């Protein structure tokens, strides 16, 4: 097939059933990630009703958050460990690997990065603790946009911004 690969056709659809845009690409080197963000209250954020803005934004880093939980568990085991040198060595090696992974994924600046993007989208310091369910659809949309921006996309296409 060569460099251009197969023809890829992507269509975007709106809430009313009509097509918004069409995009034709001819490259195997382009990956399309699509987000469908709904502002309808009965659909959007159903699993996040009791999360605050900062917690909801940090969901995009689930792998780092899970790693932090694992690190905490190992720290607790190390603190309560008896004089078993072999078990201590095994746990400490695992702990070191997790810490290096955490640091390489920028885990220490997670809160800072989330707050930086949220403040750029108009959220104030006191808004970080507000429950998502108390926000209007427009502010919920900004949270979703923050989650996309935190993933550092190479290209971001927005259709009909409000």
C-alpha cells in the first residue's frame, strides 16, 4: 500500500442526527482519538456526581493514581515489616521501580498541572472543591476540555465552540 495506506473516512455526528463534518485521511501514521462530550444532565458525569472539580479532572491520570495507591501500600508493608531481609529487599526493589515510574510520568506535578489548566479555563481556586453536579453544562464542558488538554494532544479539532 505504500506510505499513504488506505483511505480513511471519519464522520462527526451531532445530537440532532445530522453530520457536522467529514475528514478524509490517507496516512497510517495518524491516529484519531475522538471524544463525544454531552451536556445533557442525565447522561454526562453520572459516575462523577459526588466528585469535586479537581478529582474529576485528575481522572485522566488514572494510571498514575493507581500507581500512587500501590506505592502507599508498599510503604505500609515496609513500615510494618519485621527483620526479614529477603522480603524487605524484594519489597524495596518493587517500591523503587514504582517510584521511578511515578516520577517519569510526572506524578509529582499532577495537581499543579491540573490546577494550571483549570485556571486557564476560568476556574478559580475555590472552584476546585465544588462538586461537579453543582456546575452548569458549560462549566462541565470546560472540565472535559481540561481533561483533553492535560493529555497534550498533538492536534485538537473543535467543532462549533460555545
